[in-house]
């Protein structure tokens, strides 16, 4: 069996569903999900494998190291795949404490539990054990337009409380390998998108706001660049690193799909124009430039040559094909959307965007007239 922390969140749930679904990864190996079910965790994300005899669930906080150690001793997994985290940069700017707690203290508690567990193993069981830490490209900081992409040897320079907390967790993982020979693997991935992404992140937020006639909020000048990877490709990369990665190594994962945010938002509008035509013209009329994110990193780009060369992983989705799949999924998932958009979700949207999202399609729209280079409207 394997343990998956954060397995009720966006990427973790995609990983678990793929792991247990025949025709996808179908590894025929049980999974124990450990998740405290924060606002971002949702058992509905695992509905496709509900009742599967290989799925176990424990509602636990990863900061509770003794509970995790007890689970390790009881189930004796061959691996811990660690997704659990506070993951939203904007929330880390408004409230960093929870990011320090879960991402740093929680990872520390897990590492300590894993270290104690591994010390009790011997022989083949000990050799087989892996602790795979799922991290982000944001630890490397920001690139300018002509900088080379981040490689595994790029110096860490995190710029948001989220990125700093993930960087700290990466350092702890590295230290536990170096000092205690804990069999660790670390992956640093670029922006994911796909089914089950909580609609506070750019792509699902824009899809839902478009359909509801609300403003599509683009921070700053919309020229910040991200590298986008379909979530199923990220999950496949993690499985590859888990099976064949070299101990103590880090692997960058990315889609080689660098796009400025405004291009992402426009691509969503074009697809929605085709799939759910809007009365009165394109959804792009709803695009609205809003105040920039404080400390907003300008560009991320990932050199994923190491995982390609050493482990033979390659993404299978282009941005166009992945985005179409994603939008199809949101269009077909009204129940899931209604469920995750609780009162707390509405409170967050109000806090983050204020009056901008209350606007109607007719009232907001301006960017087409101004062109892509238009500045912030605030
Ligand atoms: P998410 O916010 O959707 O899910 C996080 C999950 O962790 C939720 O199910 C939540 O309930 C759980 N969790 C949070 N705090 C916990 C705690 N203290 N104890 C137990 N469970 C807890 O996040 P995501 O987007 O799925 O990201 C998963 C991981 O991948 C994170 O570590 C993130 O840093 C990393 N990552 C994300 C992206 C991306 O684009 N989303 C890209 C690269 C790396
Ligand atoms: O790079 C990997 C990271 O990608 C992960 O580590 C994080 O967990 C994940 O949340 C994501 O971080 P970002 O900050 O890049 O994702 P987000 O979807 O919040 O924003 C993507 C870009 O879009 C970013 O440049 C900010 C911008 N943006 C975002 C929102 C929510 C907007 O312009 N408007 C918005 O309303």
C-alpha cells in the first residue's frame, strides 16, 4: 500500500483516482488517503473510486505526527506521497500563518514519523520505502523574459509566503535524506490545471465567472507568464519518479507551455464561445484588469529535461487539448461546483476581489477595446 497526504485536494485526488482506476494507472495497490479536509479538501473529488476496496481514508492533520506514525506502523506502506499543503498564493498573502503550520511544521511532522518508521524496518521492506515530496516551481522565484528556465540547480529565491513555506519544506526533505538517509524524492512542478481544481485558481475561476456573467479578473497587465501542465500528466510524472527516481534527487516537472495570463484567459473565452455561445458576443468582453497581486512573480518556466532524459517521462496533453478537457469537465459538473462554492467560498471571493466580481457582463467589459497591452483599470 501507499499513503497519500492531501489526497482529497485537487492534484492528490486526481492522483488517487488515476492510481485506482482500471485503464489509467491501475496499479492494483491500496491507497490510504490522509487529509484533514480543509476548505480545499473534498471527498467528492474521490467519488469515482468511492467503495473501491483499495481506498482507505483517514481524516487527520499531518501536523499530528504521532497519529501518522501510528498509521504507518499499522499499515506498513511502501511509500508516502506527500501532497498535503496550503496551496494558494493569494491566501498566503492574506494569512501566512496556516502556510507555515501545514507546509513547514506539517512536513516536519511527517518526516519525523517516516524517520521513526523506517528505523523499525529491515531488509526488502526498508529498501523499498520512499518518501515523495510534491513541491512547486515557485521556490525558484521569478524569471525575466530572457532568463533560461528553472533547472534543478537553480538557487531557491521564494517570493511569497506560500513559496517560502514550500521552499522550507523542500530543505527539510533534503536534510532528512542527507542526515538520516531517509529515502526521499522531491518533485517541483509548474502550474497544474484540470478537473477538481478548486475555483479560486485562475483557470476554474475564469470558467465559472464567464458563465455567470461576472468579471474575469486579470491581475496587473496580464503579462505574467506561467508554464501550464495538465494534472493527469503531473500525476504520471509523480508515479514515474516514485518508481524510478534516484534517492535524494529532485525532479522538475513542466509542460513547456509558457503563456501570459491574458492569453490563458482569452483561450478560455474562445473555447467557451464555441461550447456555450454567449448572448451579446464573446466572453472576452468580461475580461477586467484588476489590482496586481503583491510581489507577483513575473515569469515561471521549467526545464524538465532531467525527468525526460533519466526517467523517460513526457507530457501527453498540449495546453489546447488539456484546456478543452478541463472546460468540458466544468461544464458537466454543476453539482460538484455548487457543492464546493459554500458560504466560505463566497466570503473569499468577496475579500479578494470586492466589487469587481459583483459586476455584470454588460458593466465590465473593456479589454477588447483596449487591446492586450492595456494597463490596470484600478
Ligand atoms: P489543494 O489546495 O487543492 O489541496 C490540498 C489538500 O491538502 C486538501 O485536500 C487539504 O484538505 C489538504 N490539507 C491541507 N492542510 C492539511 C493538513 N494540515 N493536514 C492534512 N491535510 C491537509 O492543493 P493542490 O493544488 O492539489 O496541490 C497539492 C500539492 O501540489 C501541494 O503541495 C502544492 O504545493 C503542490 N503543487 C501544486 C501545483 C498546482 O498548480 N496546484 C503545482 C505544483 C505543485
Ligand atoms: O507554479 C505552481 C503553482 O501554481 C503552485 O505551486 C500553486 O499551488 C498553484 O496555486 C499555482 O500558483 P499560481 O499563483 O501561479 O496560481 P493561480 O491560479 O492563483 O494564478 C495563476 C496566475 O494567474 C498568476 O500569475 C496570478 C494570475 N491570476 C490569478 C487569479 C486567481 C489572475 O490574474 N487573476 C486571478 O483572479
